[in-house]
């Protein structure tokens, strides 16, 4: 897992205080937005403000904050395109390791592996389900390739989150040319294994009751071959951070649990920059890209803006969220045959439970700890943020984990619940909210509009395309980057 960030590397020279864009957020979407803007020649300040870092220290170990499995870049064209533009495709591809087997299903009366090889998957399904297993194997094969039917749309300009009447009209016209966006889910609710797989979609997106598109894209991409990047998403964010600085960007990282960002600075009713702790000058920019959830962005707005437009930020109140629990265990404590990614049917307790097994790292270590494994169990629970309810939900998840790993809990060297233990958790912040579907969204993956009532403030986070999970974060970042680049090119004189 990635090491914690160093002390702030922020230049205080007056010439570094005026930028084309400021990016807010510590996560993957903010990292892509900042790095791509810098790659395209813009002056960028990336403030890693808001929420907990991608990895945090607790009880002597490093723990991941978010636990979304990574699909292979070849199955996620937006991710692949962004990495290619940044010159990181080869480096990331070499570092990624496939999970073996790709996925395990654990049901009350069945347990089976789902390898990537078609023949082996067919043999495994027919061994467990007899003649009906052939149908399951064929359905999984088709689902793993289903995303290709909508790849072209996601790569088109029309897919960038629509803002304004004209762009929404163009989007509606484009949607007619892509009927695959509205195809039903190929998974049957009457078949236990398929029903369990469909419930796994909630772990891959940020949308409550995800629809068929999320199944066909996010779940299909995962079935194409889940991967592990060294350090998880924290490791990928760190790689993008280094690339951003190589491209000449200015980084303002959070210092532990504290943040250097105090508030957004306002002139003429528009956000124009950041007020930073320890600096008398405002860090100014033509655009501010927020990869934060609105619940994190709202406290940064001065009272004057909130009073002028009290309903400006459409705060979405989720009813459910994904909650994760981590254990560090000796490798010998894990049962033989347990894969690195397992989907467990725990209908009697917490419903579906996603269990991931990977390397563990100590806080002061330089690499993976030999003989130790990080085991993460996640489940969908009510969207509570208070310690009491969260602890109660975590206890149910741990009971489910104990049933999967008998006699392992007494051997645990450490445990952590990111929702309770990660630093920098703002009030009301959920690490993996499942947001309600937007009532007027033009297509299923869309959420809040990318623009706000203030022309200089753009959304570039997971709330923009919550129905696409990781891919949605990249899409929101690409959309915000494109808007800033167009506006900046129009404003600059020729030859600049």
C-alpha cells in the first residue's frame, strides 16, 4: 500500500499563486483531472483537501480507505485513454497483477470459482450446477464482453456530462444511436448465482439500486479480469501525483488530519481561488474543479454564497452506503482454496458481502509484509455516520467474515474500520455512499450536473456519474478538464 504523503510541497512565491485551474480533492478523480490539465499545458494547483487520504495509518499498519476492485484498463477505455495521454500505460500495465481466481461465489449450498478461461469456467459451473451451469457460464462470458457495446459512446464527446440546454439536446440525440445503453440486465433474479452477482454491482458504483447499465459495464468490466495495483487505489493516486509534479503542477497536500485549505475566496459573487492557512495571499484561478462530494464542498463556501443561493448545491442524502472492515491475518490462518476476491451470500445477516484478500503493509515498512494478508469485507448497510450505528454494522460484517474464515479472528494482528478510523472524516461524510438516482438524468449513469450556479466552480467528482463507479470518476474528470481547456484557449491570445 502507498506510503502516506510527505509534508506540503507548496511554493509560496507570488508567481505561483495565479493558475488556470485549481483542483480540489484527494482521490483518483482529482488526481486524473490535475495530471491531465498539467499535461495539456495549463497552470494547475492541486489541493488534496477533503475526506480521508487514499491510505491511512492505524495500529501499525497501512489501510486502504476505498475498496473498489480495479478492472483491467483494456476493459475500461476511459481509464486506458487517460493513462495513455499521461504516458503511464506501460508502467501501470506492468504493475497490475490479476486476481486468482478472477472471482469466487460462495452461496449457502454452492461454492465455485469463476476463472477467466472459458473452458475452465464452463467446467466449474457444470460441476456445481449440472446442466444449468452451461447457461451460467455462457451468460458470464457474454457479460464480460457486454461493455464493448457502449465503449464507443463513453469515448464520444456526447458522453461528457451534459451542462446547458444545447449540450443536453445533443446528448439526447446521441443516445438514440446507442440502444445498448438501455438494454436490460442479462442476470436472472430467479437463479441464486446470478442474483448474487447482480448484487455485487453495488460495490462497484456510487448509485443506490444500480440499473442494467451498471451491471453491463461496471460488473462486466470486473468479470473481464479484476486486477490489483501495488498499494491499491492509493498506489495509483501516488503514481498520478508524481506524474503531476513532473509535468510542472503545484501540489498542496493535506498535512495528516489537517488541511491547508480554509475556504473558497469570492469576488463579485464568484469563487476565484482558495484561502490557504499560513498564506496571506489568495491562490487564484479562473476555474475551480471540485472532486469532492457536495457535503464536503459546502463548508468551504463563504456564508455570502450560501445565503445568496441556499439551494445551489443539490445535496443528495443517501439512504445506504458500502461499509468495509479490515483484518490483518497470518497467511496460514486463511482457509485453503480461498481466492483473492470472493462474493459471499450472507442473506441471514448483511446480504451480499464482498471479501478481498491482498498483501498487508506496516506503517514503516517498505513493501508487502511477508506471511501477512490484508482481508477486507464490505457490505451494503444503512447510511449512518455516527460511531454507534457504524460499529454495530461493522460487527455484523465481522460475524459474516468469521463464518467464512472459521477460527481466524483470534489470530488477527490488527483490525480497522475506515469509516471510524481514517483521519480527515468531515461531518456527514460517507466513504462509499450509494446516491439516489437523479430524477432528470438523461441516461442511467448520470447524477448531479457538472456545472454549479457559479461559472468558475465545476464538479469533477463521483456525484456527476455515480452509476459508473471508477469509470464515472474518470469521465467526470475528463469532462471538467475539457471545459477548462476550451475556455482557457478562447481567453488566451493567439501564439500564447
